[in-house]
């Protein structure tokens, strides 16, 4: 098996996740993902400056809300986001990524 490097700068997606801000947790829809941020939408978006945590399956992303436009908002993360891990199942890559991890172990 050869090593293939995949570099993604920004991916437009649409899938559900959970957002926690302080004591409040709500469902959101992630609409795009980049190396250090993501955009999402919610009927009740957080406020600019809020520190938030996004959870999707085993992936957790911490960041700060940068801007809000209507029901859309941008979250900037201080840590790199595992884009393939986050969107892999939506693209049908889950089984491939799991198999690759089993082979590497």
C-alpha cells in the first residue's frame, strides 16, 4: 500500500453536529470545514466572541465564534482540524480510514 498525502484547504459539506457554549448545548448544521475553522448554521447561533466546543462523533473541536450573519456563523479553532476525520463518514471514507488504521497497527 502506498502513502497518499491529501491536502484539503476548505470543504463544503452539510451534516449535523452538537455545539456547546457555556451551559447550553444545541444541534447545528456544519456547512464548511477548513484547517483552522468551520462555518455552521443554527436557529439560535452563538454570539461573537463565545468560546464553543463542536462535537461530531469522536471528533471534538474547540474554538471561538468570529462572526454571525443571520443563522450562519464562523468558528475559528486554535488547533488544526482533522478534516478527513470529521467528514470521512459523509464521504464514505469511514471504512477506508478504519481499514488503514488497522493495517498500520
